């Protein structure tokens, strides 16, 4: 029976399993099998000896990294790690749904913090440096980091990832927790995973929105570039939920493409319940559900997201994988590698070997069948994206023409918004000019007597060409002509070149005054008499 199931309390069983895998090499379990060439995979351009990884959530504080590698995982992801230590949610918070091969957890990012994880990663590196002194300077510096060219996993064909979370007390709009994580733990990881999809931290999933996610990923990539030192490490991946709609997944893809993030993990746990047809007694517990019932939803999210990203951006399949068949189904849909967690808890330390053997058997049978037909046979790499190729689409569904159309649509939208903004600014300026002109005309009316009535016949209305949507129309200048304000707003005054205008020295001039019942020396007359400066 797996260690995680020896204890009556699921969380105690979890802690026991992590502790055993953290023992010295001679005392902990290990995979004695050999991975065949058909299992070789590639992630971010880096070689993996097999495509089966352990998801974040099992080893939260980087205490059993080498124990997990020794079990035969090609990819080990620790965390989620928060900047400051925090206890997480109150217990009980981890529940088995054995009849459904599922679990529900509401841990809430219980973490010992960046400091503890950093100490564990540095201690691991110091031990490696002691065993391989030719690769490191002597004496070892206090802030020891892996030398360029050395995988952060410290193992050929295996990769180490660190999953970053956010403290519950942190500002919801701040990205500082993730930036600190990249800066502090990034130098010790091949991959840094940005977790914005846990359902157990209030407000965290809101970071999957397009604008918030773009800003976060841009900040994270900028920080990574400061510490990469030409190595390109760590790679950045973002972990998203399968609960997102197609439009929300499209927003995720857009944010990933624009930010320079290298990969995506699909998916985290789900908050679905009704449509899962659960039968276990703990099904109504609050938290994220993992295990077999999650698989079809994670697979659907992968199929939705894969054609929205170029083949150069890999997707890691995660969620309900419990067999070699599940793993290959994910690969066919476009997953470069896969991760397990809940099945590892139910089946025990032999899980990675069981899944790898099942994959190998499927590939062997496939090779034999294809060899009879004159084919070369299958491998894990040939399965990645196979569904898209067999359907006659571009590699993994990627359609560059569609991306160009989307990009052109965004450009046109941006131009339209810019034009609306310009027109809005022009209109505001025009309204200001109209208001100033009307104020000035109002003052003139007070000062100038009306003209005497003329005996001449009224002139015929003047016809003018007025611009319209369909060109120009002839409109009478009689009744119904627009006011000055309306005319100026409808047809803004063209800009005037003020360069030829010069300002002369102040000159006072005599002005003939009209007297009506005595002196009327008001503000208007004073301004006319002694205007401060005249424009010529």
C-alpha cells in the first residue's frame, strides 16, 4: 500500500511520503528500470530521458527533489512556494475520494517560504559541488549558483521546476511575490512556473484575466532576463485552470504570445462538481479536485489552447493522468510531456515506472505493426501533436494565417481607437474655442448699437456646398443655418501657422468713445483702450 494511504489522515500520509523520499540515497526507494530511447522527450529545447513528471503540490518545500528524481520522474516540480512562510487554510484540508480515484484539497499555499526553499536548493548544490569540484570555483562562494551549461536539476536528461505562489496577505494587484520568487529561486531552477490558477487563494484566479496576466507575465519575464546571464534559464511557464472558457483560454494564449513566456501547464485542479458524477462521500468538500474525473476537462482545455500557440511554445499536460494510455492521449493532443500527482498518491512510488512501461508497451506494439507495413515505428516524440497532423492541419493546429488576420484586426482596432481619441481631443479644443468666441461676441453686443433697419430688399439666401456623408449637398444659408458653435464643431477650424505672427511692443491708441447718457467706462472699454499687447 502506498505510504500516503498508510495514515488515516490524508495530510499525515502526504507528509510521511515526502519525509521518506527525503531520506539519504541508500535508504529511500528508487526506480531500477531503464528508460528506452522511445521515451525520450524534449521540453523548451532541452532533452528529457522520459516524458513523465511529478506536478507541484507534492513536495511543497523542496525537501525530496532527488528522491523524486530517483523514482524515475523526468521532470520534478516543487512548490508552490510563497515569499513569506504561511500556514495555509485550517485543517482538515485534504480529502480522499477513493471511489472516484480523486482528491480534494484546500491547502491554501501552506509554505515555509522562499528562505527555506532557497536553503534547501543551495544545500543540494553544495553537496553536488563537493562531489564535482572541477565544475566550481574554490573556495565556494556564499551565494553559490550553478555554473553555466549545467542543468539546474544537476542530472542529465531531467529537469527541475519551481512553482511560485502568492501570499494570502499580499496586495491582489501586486506582482511583487512572483518577481521576488524569480529573483530568489530562479537561478536554481530549469523552469519557473507562475501559478495563477489555484482555487484556494482568494482572488488568485483573477490573475488569469488578459490584462492582469499580460502585466504579470511581462514583469516576470523582465525579471528573469536580469538573472539569466546569457543562459536563457530559467524558462518561464504559466499554470492555468481547466475551468476557463474558450474565450478566456484565448486571452491566456494572447498574453503568453505577447510576453515571451516559454510554456503553459494545463491544468490545475477544478472547482467543478455536478458534471463530474462523483459518488464518494467527500464530494461536497470545498477546494480543488484532482484525479481521474479531471482528465476529460484538462484534455479539452489542452485541445482548445494548443492551436492558439505556436509549436515553439510547449504545453505540459496535467490533470487526471493515471496510465500510459492517458499520457499518450495527452501527447496526441499536443502535450510535450505530462505530469501526475493524485495517481501517484493512490498507486505509490512505482507509479512513474508503471506509466512508462505502459507507454513503452503501446509504442512497441505500434512499431511492430508499422514495421510490417514498412514504417519506422512510433516514439513519444512522434505522438506529440499527432491528432492535429492526422486531421490535415498545421503542426498542432497552429495556423499562422489566422494569427496574421488576428494581428491585422488588432492593428485596425488600435488605429480606430487612435482616430477616435484624436477626434475627441479636436472636439474638446473646438468647444473651448466656441465658448471663448461666444463670450467675446456677447461683450461686443453690449458695446455696439444695432444697425438701423435697411430699406433695401433682403439679399437672396446664399447657397453653399456643405459636406455630407455622401459627398457635398447644396444647402441654403437662410433659415435653419447652423450656429457658429454648431458649424465649428461640425467642421473644426483648420490649424493656423502662427510663425509669421509677431508680438509688438505695447502701444496705446486713442479710441473714439460713444456716449449715451454719460460716461460708461467698463471693463470692455478699458481693454480696448489699453490692451496689453497687440497682434499684427
